[in-house]
C-alpha cells in the first residue's frame, strides 16, 4: 500500500509513499486517502491530521500514466459526479478524484510539503487548513500543459486563499510558484528548512491539539461555512458557538483568573 497512516499522540499522519512517481496518486491511492481521512474524522482520540509525502515530494498530482492506460471510462466519471444535492455534509461522504478533497472535516488538517505540490497535488494542499512548505518546495497548476482541468477544488479554493487576481495568474499560466512566493501571497502558512516539513507540521499540530477542542473546531467551521452566506446569516451562524462558552470558556476563564497565561506564558494552559 502506498498510503501509510500512523498515530503520534493526538496527531494522525497520512503519508503518500510512491516516490518513484513523485507521489502521483492513482485511483486506488485516492480511495485509500479518502478512507484514511474519513477514519481520522471519526476517531475520537485524533485531534489534528497531517498530510505529507515521503521526503522529496508532496504529490505530483493525479497519475497521468494511469489515466492514459485506463482511458478512465464512464464508470470513473459516474463515481465522481456531483449534482445539485451535494452540500458538503459528511453523512454521505463523497470521494474526489484525488480522494478526500470533497470532505468537510470537523478537525484541522495540515499539509507538510516537500518538493512538488502540483496539479492535483496542489489541490490536495489547498484542501488542507494550513500548508507548511520547505524552502525548496513549490506549487503550480502543471496540469495546464496537458489539457487536464482543475476538478478537485482548485478553481474554488485557490481564489479564496490568495484572491481572484493572483489565482487567475497561477491558473492561466500554470507557472512554477516557489515557496517564498507561496508565503508572500498566503498560499503557504509557514516555511521551514529542507527536510523538516513533517517535523515543523508536527510541532504546529501538537500546539493546536493542546487547545480546548470544542472552541477551536467551532471557530474553524464558522470560518469555513461563512463563504456561502451573506454577512447577517454568517453572524447568526457564528453566534451558535456561544454555547461552547459555557462548556469550555467558563473553565478557561477560571484558569486565567487563577494565574495561568499571565505575562504571555502559555506553557501550562
């Protein structure tokens, strides 16, 4: 199996291990990625996930050799078809061509990026909540060269992350986007030294896992869901998180009143 899952405390690490193909994803791997993240979301002990590839590549996209050899066929298109009933809810999880890209998880996922995250691999990275990139890593809509469209969230998520103008530049030209530029336009969340993406992502994931989870998950989901709403209904939806104030906020305020976090020391919150 070229998709490996391991646990590190409250963190689930999902790794693509097919370096000979620069971690390109074939249909079987896409199915394994999908199932891995469905299981992560249902795991009560897991708080944060990391999606990464073996050192040297994040993901070069969908396996074009498999596409050429299989000619895909009507069954593949029917399996991934979306209609007007799709609402992003996970009671009926829908698999994307790259696997998990149509899931709206209840918990955060961090991409740890080494080497290329291009074409469908870039779409996988865009699906994640945050992206930690090594300094030599890069992104790009490389599928522009082969007549393969972005059908796994790229045209939706990229403009929302970097803005419409920058997204059109990247989508239309398919050019290579180095890590420094990714950071400057908000496509990358953090940069790190080469060979340390997974370590940096683990440090970030463990920091997130320390927080009161109900509050963090509610704020995250409100930020995700507000895109489809006007300001007033978005504010009304956000207000539903006030119920968590009683569950977690009161206890947190008591810890603060008792002296925790004073002077910016959050080591024991």
